[in-house]
C-alpha cells in the first residue's frame, strides 16, 4: 500500500499531509504508513478509492 501511495504522491505532486486529509481525514496517515502502520481493510479501500477518483478527475 505504501508503495502505491508514494507513487501517487510523486505522480501528482501532492503533499503527504494533503493526501491523508483528503483521503481519510487523517493528516498523519502517510507519515504513519512510512513508520510501519498497517492500515485495516476499510482504510485500504478508502485510499484506493481516493486515488482512483482523483486520477479520473484529472484525466489520467
């Protein structure tokens, strides 16, 4: 999950804090993932859904 998030952040030049806030209302989400946090299924689905919707909205 972290690899996909890191790629997304680079691809769209998004800050980790903004990603966490927009995705899961958790500004520390990416920081915690980088420190080894294992998100539950619900959070994983929210992350994947956010990235998919965001990609579609910018036409990628």
